[in-house]
């Protein structure tokens, strides 16, 4: 692995699955955090099973410790500790299903304040805050911080992806194709810092968003690509509901269910039908 100052973090199977769903490279998902974990093992051993009624207290205690560490000049260690706490918070499926993800933004905000170059936290933000916490605005705000610290001059292999993430948030969640277009243009500019002359794929994608007559079909196609790339049932269900808002489900004579995208202006033949995944099929 190239040394770009990354610190590997301890994760959970649920989070790693979610990361794969977001298209984040598998290399980034490896979590060991050897140095930080070694230093923190006495603290980790004291962590007990979280009580739903004590989550805010736990968060306050964790951020207080992180603030002390940051004040002593150990920002990376503070961020690593908050990462471990966030993993436990996110991975407790039972409590999250009951209480939601209200503290997710607070955790991500605090850890990226402690370590403004914590790339994985920023990329997680797009997934957790938009898909789980229904806070895409907060995810965009964190990505704005990210692009101030993570630039092509520091890590060209990854920096351009931040603007692609931002474009998807603006287009799919916030319904702002113009902002998404500018994000894709910026992604192209940063991509060309790594591969000169090869950024037009992102510019073309940005330009396509200017065609308002095709916007629903483009949005459908993008959601479908997310759906097909995901193996996380919760994410697939969320995306499927978004697809239903744009397309429709038809039943073939054979009884098979198909998902039909919205037609393009002037389209004379029905658009290609997509087989409906069995687990996402609505009741007949």
C-alpha cells in the first residue's frame, strides 16, 4: 500500500459491506490501525455494551477524551479513538433501528476536526449521512471541509473522488443538477492532475445534467447503477424505493416482475425493462 499518511481503522462487517456498496476501494476498507489500537487497547477493553439511554453521555465522554488528546497535540489519536466509538455506534443494528443515526454527523464532524485529512471518514459521510441519517446537506458540508485539506497536491489518487461523491449528493439527494455539474467539472480538473487529458468523462457527465428533458432518466440510471453495485439489503431497499419514484413496475404474462425506467422525450418504443430483484419485489 502506498504511504499517503492513511491510518488503517478497525471496522465491522456491516460497515465494510456498506463501504463496498458505496464503491469505496477494498484497499481502503482494510482496518487494523496497528499503532493507534495498540495505544488504546486498555481503553477499548473497558468499553461495555452500549445502553440506548446512555448514547449521548457516551458521546460526550468520548469527545471530551478526544478534545484532551487533541489539545495535547495528538489529533490523530483523538480521531482514531472517535473512529472506534463511531464503529460501535454505527454497527449496533438493533439500537440504530430503534433510535436512528442522530449522532452520526456529530461523530464524523468531531473526528474530522481532530484529523482534517481523515479521507475514509469523509467518504463514509456520504453513505451514512445521506442514506442512513437522511442528512445529505451535512454530508456536503463535510465534503467541503475535505476538499480544503485533501487536494491533488497531497493525494492525487483519491482527491478527485471527493467531488464525485459531492456530485452524487447534489444530484440524487438534493435535486440540484447545476451544483452536481460543477462538482463533476471540478472532479475532471482534479482527475487530470493525475491523468492529464483524461478528465472529459467527468465533464461529459456534468454536461449531460444540463438536459432537463432527460433528467429523470439520468437519475434513474444513476440510482440503478448504485442498486446493482450494492450487496447491502438495507441500501438496496432504500435505492429501490427511489427507483419506484421515477419508474414503474410491470408484471409480465409469465408473472415475472419488471422495473421500467421513465421514457425519454419522443421515445417510440418502451425502454428496456430491468428484472426486478426477488427481495425487492412488491406484493402482487
